[in-house]
C-alpha cells in the first residue's frame, strides 16, 4: 500500500511564527511517521498515527507536571490531572482546527454544488 507523504511545512494553516522548538517538533513527528510508513511492508497509517499521538501525549503530560509548591501560580492551570487533561484537549482542538487535514472533500457532511 502506498501513502502520500505529509510534508511538514504543509501541516498548519494557522500562525506563521511558532515558539522555538515548536516547528522542529512538528517536523520530527511528521518525518518519523513517514519513515515508519516507508519502513513497513504493509503499514497501517492509523496505527502509526495512534502510536505517534500516544507518545506525544505522554511527553506533553510529562512536560506539564506541576512543581512541589501547591500555591504556585505558574502551575495553577496544570495543578491536577483533570486540569492537565482540559489543557491538553484545548490544545489538540486548536491544532486540529488549524490543520489543512481537519476538513476534507470526502467528509460525510461536506456539501457539493
């Protein structure tokens, strides 16, 4: 099975400038996904994408651990597991909505004239 490669610079339609390291991380994940698809005889893009997502979620959660100070204002928005999940879901929703791949012509609710 052949998959078209996703090009890193085509992923987001949103902001042109990202914080340092952000675009490099996007590129690394996309290139890694493409590499995994190419290196397997019969790759399953959904399995590869789910694995990449699981790794990204684990890393995101690791990076958002609150500090030991229960009154820390910087950590207040990630002070509980529920707050971290809420922040994660907000960020995922934003990235989905910014992606060129969020809506496709083959969506069941896509109109045609």
